[in-house]
C-alpha cells in the first residue's frame, strides 16, 4: 500500500476520526482546524469528543510521528497529495444544507494546492457539490472526489477501520483509485461511481434509516392498540434478510447530528428539482407526531385538569444525549421531548452519565444533576429517553422513595419490568402493555 501525505480540514467527529485512522493505516496526516484551543489540546492527545478508541488512536498516531495538528490550513495542504474536507454542513434556511464552511475553505486553499492534488468531499453534501467545489477551486490540475462517510457515533473508529463499503465518486477514475488506495489495507467492498451517485448514496442511506425508525415507532403504536408486543413483532420481521433487524427499535424519535439535517436537505433537493417524494415527507412528519404522542401520554398519566396541564408537575428525565455512548446533544430526540414537556409547563430534572451539571445551554430547559436518585426528587414520573445501559443498574428502590408518583415511562424499552415492580414502580414501555407495580 503506498503511503500518502494527507491533509484533513476540520477535526470534528468525522475529521478527527478520518485523520487518526488514516494515520493508523500508515499515512502521514496533518489535521487543520480553525479553533486554536482545540488544536493545542489535540497536540497533547487530549480528545474532548466522547468516542470509544478515538483518544488512543490519536495518541498512538502522534507518538508514531504520523499525525500532527495545526491551525494553519495553508501549511496543512501545501504538500498534501490528498486533501479531505471534513467540514460542518448544518441545516440552513428552509432545510437546505449550509455549505458556507465548505465553500470558504475551497476559496482559502485554491491557490495553495499542489498540482495533481485530489480534494475529497468527506462532508455530507447535496448532489452537485463536487462540481461546485471544482468550480470554486478553478484548477484544471486538481480533481474533486466524493467519498462520503458512514460512521456511527459511538462506533466511529470501528466503522472506519471495518467498513461495510467504501463509496468513491469521480469522473476521473485515476483520481478515484488514488483515494481508494488510502483504504487498501481495509477489507471492504469498493463502490466506484460518479460524484452525483456517491453524494446521493449518503443521503439515501440516512433517509432509509430514518424511515425504518419512523416505521418502528408507528408500528409500536399499532402494537399498543392491539395488545401486541413490539419486541416480538420486530424480531419476527427483522429475521427476514430482506428487512433486517437494525433500526427497528422504537424510541422517542430519531435525531442526532445527521438524520434530521440530511432528511431535510434531501427534501429540499427534491422540492427544488420538482421531484415528489411523499415517503420522505411522511418520515419526517411521523417523527414529530410520534414525539408529540409520547408527551400526550405523559400528560394523560400525570397532568392536571381536563386539558392534561403539566404546570408544576415535576418529571425526572434519564438520558439527554441523542444516543448512548456519546455526549452529543445535537438534535437529540430526548431534548425534543423535553421541550414539548416544558411547553406544557412541566418542571424537568435530568440525569445523563455523559453530562456534567455545567451546561448553560440547557439551563432554561432542564436542571441537570449528577445523582440519578436526586433527579427523582418529587417526580410524578420518570422518563427514560436515552438507552444508556447503566440505567438498568440504578437503585430504583431509592428512586421510587424520592418520587411522588410511581410510573416509569421507558421510551427506550430498556428496563426490566419485574425489577421496577419490586421497587414499587410500574413500567410502561413503547409497543407493549404497561407492567403494574407490586404492592407489598
């Protein structure tokens, strides 16, 4: 495998994982970031992202002399054979992807790139962005390639080093092969295609995953209506290899750093191109409606008066990050549910294993505490919103003693109903009958 000199612009989840893992494969990598504080910490192998194996991968690559960090983008790309753009593409006005960061960096590096350099769009970008970046660069001697990432937070390093596919889109097959060579040490199917197909593949994958989750949540509602068990139903259909079991677990809706912005961006692309895609619209609408349904359920159980007002009702929230294994709060479904509860007047106390009490951005929404038992003080009900495994082992008897009510709304189907019952709590999951408390 040829060793390449690689530059990675951006050190978020994707950029830092890409840089550290490419260095672990033997390449020489320089990662650039505009945040000088982050650069200094990364030079000391201090990784602020909660991501398994990433701190060790960064440290090992630094010690091996194959990875370095800089705040000087020009210096990072000057000698690079391949430059990865791993920049944020947040949801912009009207749901479209905001490409401001990508376009700004393209203009910044345009005159610095060495001849025959390959620029790789690793960020999730709309169809046509390869052409857009190529036009901004204005360099006939530089090729722009699409190489979307398929990394799961909490498993990013594993997914990079054990990919189920590597997608590379370019009209220049020689340039595509140069990018493919970076991954030569990995045993994974290689999909070589055109830029538009590669860009659309990423959006299509995230849309399909969101669709499966919306389907599972709607199916859970149907199970509740007929007294069926969602766990048995999803096992029954998930064993069909045409369907598969992944992303069929119901929950408080889908969110995170990718699915919401990518589904909205794809919907915007459809609208602008005149393509009617009602399944995509329904997937997004179903997610919002599901979260409102869960809040209505809590209001029906704990609310006051005929309108189910939650004014003055204390609720304990267990889990606030968008998924277990990460400290990421971006578009967290737990926070989406929390906001709906606050709109109804509920007073919220939250506990999350990945969060400290010092989160000013959450202070108007939920009071964070470091003690899960303290979170339940005076609570009419507890809500499990993130699938942290350690929540199963909490002292639920002590929690029950602090509560004013006795219900646990397990929106992740995580907890053992018998264990809660022995603590005097009744568990209500999603897609299954409520389990009553045992009265001594």
